[in-house]
């Protein structure tokens, strides 16, 4: 009997904790779709491609010079016009050039990543600010991003906050 009285006393408290769960307002959006519609993303993409292309040309020039040195070395060795010690030194020079080229490629990759981050961070901040504002203005407790957490298998279209965020961003 005591167990039943305890259970009856705890039932209202249990039901009270469930009430907020049903009252929570949730929405979803696809941030990648939103980003693809932002003109700033296209501008950042173009800037990154230009930087990459100009650095690629420099890398190609370096690779061509290295290839020419190697071709000349092979030709000279095959003709026997270079002493073994000089051939070894030239081979070491080519290997050193190859290592420098690989280091250059790694440095360029890291530098481009940093530049990309500098360009995209303000855009991502702008998107996050718009999402935060929509969440606050429309009393959402949660807004899920289906582009990264694609686990929502059904959702009412009325909880798609994409149009609200697009309006905050001034997108058509």
C-alpha cells in the first residue's frame, strides 16, 4: 500500500516534467543549401580559386625546372659525359629540389586553408547569427541542421526554418 501511495504522490511530478517536452518548439534547416545561395560564398570560392591557380602556376614552374635538371642529368649520365661524383652531386641536388617542391606544396595547402578560413568565417558567422535570431524571435528551443545531421526522416514542412533564415540573410 505504501508503494502505491508513493507512486501516486510522484505521478504528478513525473507528468509535470513531461509537459515541457511536448511544449518544446523545434525546427530544422539545411545550412549547406543556405550557404550555396549566399553570394558571399561564390565570391569567396572565386577568391580561393584565384589564389590556388596563381600558386599552382608557381608550383608548375618549379616542377618544370626540376624535371629539366633531371632530364639533363639522365642524358649526361647515359652519354657518359659526367664523372660519377658530379652525377651523384647532381642527383642529390635533384632529390633536394624534389623535397623542396613537396614542402612548397604542403606550405601552399596550409596557407590556402588559412586563407579559406579567413574568407569563410565571417560568412559562417553571419549565417549563425541569422539562425540565432530566428530561433530567438520564433521561440525555437532547437534548430537542427539536416545537412550535417541527416537523421531526421520526417518533419512537417511548417518546422522548416530555412525561409525565415533566408529572409534574415536577405536571400530570395
